[in-house]
C-alpha cells in the first residue's frame, strides 16, 4: 500500500478557559522550557473535561477541543468531517493547516496544502486581489511564472475581474470567499482543506465550488478535506466521512454511513402532539416565547397534502417598536427549505404583553421528512431581538396519491396537474 498523504496519530488539542498563563512568571518560564524547548507535556496542565458547550465553564478549567484523533488519507481521498457546532471540526483543520499547534500527537502531510478556513484568512486587506493571489501562491512555494500561468483561470472562476486591482478590504464577504476558494483550488495543491466558509457564497457559486472540488479530486488525484453542515453537499462530494462529537472521533467510514450515524445520534426530539412549552430557555430581555404548536391545516394527520399550521405564543417586552418575526424551515439534513417573515404593525401588534401569531404552509409543499424551525424576532428588519435555532421538530408523513405512494426524493412535493393534448393525424 502506498504511503499516506496525511497521517494523524493521537492528535489532541487542549485549551484553557478564562485567564491565560499560570499566574506566576516562574511557572510561565518553566512551562515554556518544558513545552517549547524540551518538547514535553505542559507540567501545569490539569486533566481537562470534554468540550461540552452546554455546561458552564469553571475558572481555569481546561477542555479538550480534540482528543486522540487518528486518521490516514491516501492521494485522491475526499473526506467529509461532520459534527455539531463546537465538535472540533475547525480545530482539526487549523491543526492540519498549521494555524495552531497540537497539545499532543503529530501530523504528517506530504505535498502542498491550500486552506480556506475563514472569510479573509490569508489575505492582506491593504493589498489588491491580484497582489493577494501572488502572495498566497508564493506562500505555497510556487514561482511567479507558475502563478501567472494560473491567473486568468483564478480570476474567471472567482468572477471578480472588475475588482482585481481593488484592495481586498473593500470586498464583500462573498467576493472574498470567491477569490479565496479560486486561489486555493487553482494553485495545484496536493491537499485542499475547506471549512464551512462556502456557505457565505450564493447557491450558484456553491454548486460551482463543489464541481471544482470534484474535478480536483477525480481528475487530478488531489486529497480534499471538507467541513460543512450541508449534508447534501457532503454526500455529493465526499467518499468517506468522519463524525466528531465533543472533540472525540466517534465514527469513520463510508460517507453514507457517516451521515446516518450523525443524524441518528443528533436526532431531533419530536414533541407529543407537536406542541412545545418553553421555560426560561426561550427568553431574553426583549422576547419570551411561551409555546409553539404545529398542527395539520386540514384533517388530523400531518402529511404531504394536509398543509401545516404553526401557532407561536410569545410576550413582547419592548414598547413602541416596529417588530418582525422570521422563521425558517430546515430538513434534518440541515437543508434550508424556505425563509419567511412578517412585520408587525407598530400601533397594534407590537404592544407590550402576550401575542399569538399563526402561519400557514399550504398543502402539497413539504415532502415527507422530519423538519425543524429557526426562529428570529427582529426590530425594523435590522436588529435581532431574539433567535433560537433547530427547535420544534415535526414530521410530515407520506400519503398515497395515485402512483406517488413511495417516498419521493426532493425537499418539496407539489401536486402538479398535467394536460395532454393529442393531435391525431390520419
């Protein structure tokens, strides 16, 4: 078997919460001597807890952002790294990209590595797009002649030709991501590392980027590590997957099996009768959400043809503002189905006290699947007053309609009617 292009052995990263340093100069010097010069473990590191974000941090507490990660990748492998926010995905990519150093363990990587970790990472804001292309290529070890030969492809792919000689600090986040990805994908790295930043781009660019990564891996045998919450994108691009939970490696294998493992272990809890009562976990100084109820618009079963009625009870705590409510419906694969909002009348609906709002999703829109809701209250459609993600999981069941008795692919399932006109010629 050939030598792996990436080999990770017992990789761990420990962070100390709160204050930095041991508290005394002598201890700080001793730590520096042991860890940096002698390459030994930190003598002042206590045994850390797992990285569970739901628990409050204690003063001076240490947490393992990553713990005992082992991985081997061959040339041409495309790995999807899956996990909830805070699972350690970005930390792993930063360690691979040498943005930060591991606490224990080691990483061996062969060849040039291009990383796209955060919007603007690796760019100098005062330099133009053109200058940043050359700077990034030089950092990767490429000669000016090599970079120049790729310049036209990079500019065309990024779609920022008009602003190529404008300082990057004047770019929007979308333009920055476009240029960053174009540089990373076209400067012929042996290893391409891409974090969730592609979500900043529009749908057209995301599709274009996924296609480019597929081309880089299949046609050129490059190795790709891809982090995303979009399971559809991960499934389309990756051959294998690794699931991280609180910094630990819980699963590694085929991408379909990895996604199934992730979804089963992060299953949304369906409330009885699709009715949720909230305590102080849905409240701040502006808004208090007391309950959400999801019921069929027609009939007694929440299915494809029934439609969905959503009732939200809440208290408004701010007087005399123009308030608005936005809700998003997302699938269990974290695919956004739609985003919709309503603005309340200032003199009527935005008064202090209790309110109820009822929203209706028409029949024959949602396909059979498990969905959840993102809820955002705002002021003047500019300022966020309250938000809560992935709440109120509900299931839309499949129904038998003609020949559509089986579970159908897709996010929406409209009831489309057809008219066939025959033109018989003798």
